[in-house]
C-alpha cells in the first residue's frame, strides 16, 4: 500500500487527502495585535522588546559556532511553521526580530516564534 508507514513494528495507515481540500493555515489571515496587547504578551517573554511593529531580542552564546547552531535550529523551526524571523549575527550574538509583514504588524505567530526562539536558545545555554 502506498499510504502505509511501517516503523517500530507498528503499522499505521495514513489518510490521504488531496492538497486542494486541506486548509492552508499559514495562508489564512491573522489578526493584527494592538500595541497594548503586544506589551501585555511581552510580559511573558523576558528579554524581548517592542520596537514599532516588531518584537526583538538579542541572544548571546559562548562562541560563533554555537550562534550558528542556534540559527540553524531556529531556521528549521521557522520553516516548519512557515513564519521566518529577521536574523542578525554579530560573532556570538544573534538578534532575532519578528513581525508579520503580510499583516503590517504583530500577530500571534510572532509571539509563538519568540517563545520557540527563547526555548531553543535556553536549551543551548544562550542568554
């Protein structure tokens, strides 16, 4: 069967749905968050700052290889949800900035990305 996956001695049959019948969640419009709501959401994200229609944070790692490893891990996480931050690397420092350009400001996707970036950095001893 083409739609059967075998792993760990378990057989799982996948339900195959034509692509045109599945909703493209990433393509659906997101509600833009007000500045007041953004400030409130930032209280749960230590180190992040609101700069206009963008949230930013700089992470510091023990060296350049660790900073690049963080970029790679964050890049894969961003690609998985189709929401990509702006990134700036200065030796062992990485500045991450999120804004939903298609909405002209901040959305819940940006705060989810910030939480993921913070989690990845923490797992790599980034500050």
